[in-house]
């Protein structure tokens, strides 16, 4: 038996022994998802225990170096872990912008002190991060941002506003783009800084969406002190860090295309529509649409896995990598796939799926999620922007 087979057997045995039964059922709503951080309250002892066990092993961030709280797994081992967790129905123990976005940026651009201060706390779920990028007049044209950081010797004073700051009202720290040289050209003079959301002068205000709920906030900075040692990368060269982080953000958003519903879609549809005499979903047209979706979903899952393998191979010094712009492919297709998922769920549920308030529908969970997916093709760069990136950087098509 190969060493990878040994690792798979050991991993499966460990998961079977240490993942609590409660953590082998899908989260029914975002309220059951573990985000960690200073303000997070565990929904159960099983949830707390599952995070503690996985963090102790480094498996909340399995591919990160052990020195920074990771598991030190190679690409093949990390894939095996993900496969075995999926096979056993184990929940991801920790959701985190720190894991998905900031962590990779710190590993590449951070100082040793920044890595040791922030990465282990991210891995253990002790700190929750939000992202300070978009502004009211700087969305797709992010480089036109105007939040400014004035040099005061040993620190900066930050003033300005960010918008669409996901979970800013629940976050502990923020990674933020600020203009440190207002006289420089648009894409230069920007720095990437980190600071505590409890710093005096930081305030947030939630933004409500058509779903009736929202993770988004407006975030305001009024004379916020930021120490200079919290600049990631070079001063006035934050756009380089920002672009690298955006590739990970787009991959993160694209991954929603591979987030299955709590139960198989055909099973959910059968609950509403019933089965025919052959034991199949009674509506043949919807049955065909669901089958086509599940084929595309499986293909996308393989594409995500392949992209991850290529990225880890390149980071490990291998000759084969993935084009930086390929994250736009994942973001575009993943967003569209998730929208299709919830369109199908709503089609299967009919008028019942539109129910908004009862306990039976978990307060309109499907309807609210369906409305929320409309933002998937906007957040993290609109679908139109992603198609332009794909056309120019991957397909090398001429300008119109």
C-alpha cells in the first residue's frame, strides 16, 4: 500500500474517531456555521470541540506550514483530507476570510513578525477578519479608492469610507487598502494595512438586502491610528498585494458553485413534487434540468480541485502552475452555477418555496438564499468584469 493510501486510511480513522456526530450533518443555516473570532458564540459543545480538535492538528488550514498553525500537508494529502471529510459528511470546522484571503497574502508578502502574530490565531479561529476594499465610488474601478492614510511619523491616521464590507459588524480586524501617496498615479500610492476594528474612530452600519438579511456593512474611519508595522508588503505598493489577494477572493466566491444543498437536489425536489411509478422525479423536464446541473456541478468540482493542485505545485517550485487570471473563470462559473442551483430549488418548490416567515420553511431559508444569490455575479468583481479579464488575459482577444 502506498504512503498516500496509508495517509488516507489514517485520516479516515481519525475523522471517524474525532468528528462529533452533530458535526456530520450539514449546517441548516448560516447561524450554524463556525466563523470564530472574539465575538463568536459556539452553538454547541460539539461545534467547539470539532474546531479545537481540527485546529490542534493544523487541519483548519491543512496546507499551511506547521510553524504558522497549519497541518504542513502537501497537495495530494490536502486533497485526500477534503475527500474523506466530504465522504463522511464532516462539516468544515471554520469559515474564515483570514483562511481564504488574508492568510495566502501574508504567507507571500508578510514579514515574519506579521506571520507569527496573525496566522496561528487565524488557524485557531481566534480572530475574525473583514475586507476593506470597495468604496462608494470605487467598486469595479477599485484603484480609484480615496480612503487616505496620512503619515504621522511612527503611525498613519486613516480617514474615509468602505462599503459592502462583509461581516464588518462582527469582525475583529480588517485588511484594508488606503491611499498613502495622493499625488501618485491611480494604481500606485496605495498601501495594504491591517488594524483592529476596536480602534477608536472605526464604526460600521449594516446594509439590508432584498433577502431581508445581509452580511454587508458600510464602514467608516475617522482619524483611525494605524501603526506602520501593520503595513503588508512595501509602502505605496499595496496594489500588488491587493491583486494577489483578489485571485484568492475570486476563487473563494467561485467555490460557492461547489457548495451542495443540505440534501441532494433530486431528493428535495421529490419532497415537493413526488415520484412517478418508476420511482423517478415526477416532473421529467425538471428532472432533466437537475441532471444537467449535477453533471456541471461535478465537472466544476474537478476543475476546482485541479486548479488547487496546480497552484500548490507552483508554490512548491513545480514547473506547472495556473494562470493568475484563471480565478476569474472560477469566480464567473461558480457564481452562475450557484444561481442555477437556487433557481432549480425554487422551481421545484413552486409557491411553497416562496414562503417567508414560518418555522416550517426555517423562516424562508430557500427564498432568502435564492434572493441572496443575485449578488453572486456582482460581489468580488462583476461577471462582466470577469468576462473582460478572461477575454484579455486568457484568450488574448483584441479590444473592441
